[in-house]
């Protein structure tokens, strides 16, 4: 436990001191939420824009932390030889991974508090039940595993700089295709169909359902996230190169 | 500089000295079809400093990485503290200290934060204040690692290798990029480790450093051990009876005339530096100095002892035919 505590302390310390991470995980989501909730860019069909955008931006926040931030940081740690060096300490890979997961969860809790606070200030009110909030937390954790797996697949295979570019590129693509700021119904034909099979769309749809009173979280969203949460970490475990 | 690994602890040197901490027997390491290590054998005892020397690609790092448990061997046997580094890696990591050539350190963490982090990995770590003192990091202790000087980075890496009070330390190029003052500090720490009974295995290109700090050197070339022994023995073995006389002078003189006068060939081997071929006999030296005196030439340096570097180069030349 002592080693895990030390690693979690270090991981959270480094995460909250990286300016680019704070920009990506908190600055951009808050800016998007403020902008899209205040300026009518797209007709979302919601009574209040914030009702559509808060769940979407929460999904974006989860993706930015568990896929982009985790993946980029891990890629650079691999490039710097940090992961190799840690391999010669009693920390061990399971505890290193556990520390990274705990750090991701800590950041996501902070993001959620900040975004929900901003959302409330913009007029958002929780319409779903307490059970639905638990469902929302469940799908967010499932999505974190899926996104984390995708981030680590790239971090473990690509050079740090290439991984940085790839993670940011994927972030932009999934931002547009993930139903976060553009409703999935607005995406044309096959693009909409493909998007619904990807974790961002499944997460944003599930969160939107859980946090509103209009519908339950669909089985489709759960299945898509569960499949990605199984496959992506498995691929990462097989392909990840520690040095 | 105090004992870095066991401040205030009973000296275990007497107990451990001269027992094998590392045994490497006919080690083979392959990367696909390429055989990087082709049967390397050597051992290292507690309280001993062993330096692996060799050109780039000789197989030094591959050998050390097998000992550290990073890399699986393709053949041969390896024991570190009686354990198999690959199979018993989890049992071994608490007993070894590792310093990688390029750091392997979180670049945004300061030495203070790194010491705090690494202290958390070990059950009985060295007091971090002691490490700061021993490695003279007081002024840099709160500076992120990436902003430290090369010497401070190396000293921090070495301190991290020692924080868990290891029984064996593996150091890859510990003095690379370190200023003379830092080298003295690192040399002193390595000597202190050996005195405490810690086995130190290091890989280096810096032959002068190896000559100063190693009890034994193992020269590796093309994946094989081509020479092994105390530096002094290697120097004399490689040179045998024909250790050359070398001298330096900034005064100009006629090399041919000197060669004729002392009866052996004199060769210019560098700016203001010359070598007298043949055995370094007292007669040769007497004739040389007499000729210099007659011609009013001031000798800046006169040496008959070979260096480990010269022996090393000769050994490698011999291997390559």
C-alpha cells in the first residue's frame, strides 16, 4: 500500500501541475460548455442547450482524461525510460497501473464537480433519479476503461511525439463524431452508424439518458462500452512495449 | 563523503565480502537472428566494483539488462544474489539498485519529490536528507529534474539507485556528462558502497574512470569477453615487456636525428607528444634524456606506464586481428 500511495501522490501531483493537461481536461471542456450553451450553433432539440451539452461535455471530459491525457503522459514516460526504470523497483506493473487508474478517477471527479457547477450556473437541473446517476457513474467508469485501453494501445506502440499527435488528432475526430457537441442525428448516413459503435457516442448518449428523465440508458450503449472496455485493454496488454 | 547506503547501520562488508553476488555463465542474448551476447561469463563479489568495458554494440548493456531482469536470456545461466533475475524478478528488485544511462526519471519532478516517491517503494529507505547531503544536491533539491545540470541529474539518478539500500548496484555510464567535481563525488560514493559490502557492476566507455574505481574490469567485444582482470594486470599483460616510452615537449626537434642517436624509432603520436618504440629500458630513457639535455629541449612529460586505455585498445586490436 505504501508504494501505491506514493505513486498515486506523484501521479496526481504531476497531472495537476501539467498546464497542457489542465487545459485539455478542464479548460477546454468548460470553455465548450460555456460557448455551446450560450451560442446557438446547432439545433440540439433540447429545451435548454445546456441539457444537451452538459452530458456531452462530461463525456468529452472523460475521454480527454482517460484516453488523451493518460495516453500522452504514458507515452512520454515510456520515451523517457521512466517505465523501464520503475520496472527495477518493487512498485511493479500492477501497482503502477492501479495508480494511473486512481489518478484518472480523481481527475474525473474534479472535472465532474467543475462541469456540473458550471452547468448548474447555466440553468441545468438534474432530472434523472438517483439510480440513473449511479448508472451514469457506471457507464463513465466503463468508458474510462475503454478510452484508457485505446490511449495505452497508442502509447505503447508509437513514439512519444507521434503518440502526442495521434492522440490529439483522435480527440478532435471523436469530439465531432461522438455526439458530444454535434447531435448524432446530424451526422450523415454511414458516419452516424459507425459513430454509434464507438465509445464516445455510446457514453454521451448514455449520460444524456441517465441525467434526463426522458429515457433509460440503452442496452446498446452498455454493450458498445463493454465490448470496447474488454477489447481495448486486452489489445494494450498484448501490444504494449514498456521501453 | 559518508557511507551512502547504510548510514549508521552495522557494516556488513566483512560478512559478504568475496562471496559471489553475480554469476554470469555463458550468457547468450539474441534479438531475432542477431546474437548480441555470445557466451559472456564473469562473476562479481560483494564489496567488489566490476566494470564492463567495450565498444558500442559489444553487448555490455544487453548483459547488464539480463542481470537487472529487464531482458530474457537466450542461453546460459545467470544468478544475482542466488536468484534468477527473470524468474525471481519480484524478489530481486528490492535488493538491487539501477541507474540507467539516460536517467529514466520523471522530468518534471525535483530530486526532493523523486526521493519522496522512491522512498515509498522500499520498506526501509535511506533518509532523504542524508542523500541530499551525500550527493550535494542542497541547492537543486527543489528544481525539476529536466532543469538540473548533467552532473546533478547523474547524482540524482545514482541517489535513486541507492535509496532502497541495495546489495547490488548496476550503473550504466555513471560519470557520463559529469564535471570533474561530480566525478570525484561519484567515485567516492562507489568506493563507499564497496566498503559497505555492496557489489557494484558498471558499464562505461570512460576507461580512465574504470581504471580509478574498478577492482576488476571485463572487456567485452562482439558479444564475448576478451579480457578480464584487475586494471593493473590488464595493463601489464597487454603491454608485456614492451611498454613504450612516451614523452611530451613543445620544443621542436629533429625526430630522425633523435631516433638515430638512441638507436630506436621515435614516432610523433599527437600534438607535442611522441612515442619511443621498443622496450622501456633504463638505457633507452637515459639516452633519450641525455640527447634532450644536449639539445636544450625541455621535456614536459615522460611516461613509461601504459594506461588502461592503451591496453584496452591493444586488446581490441588483437581481437580484430
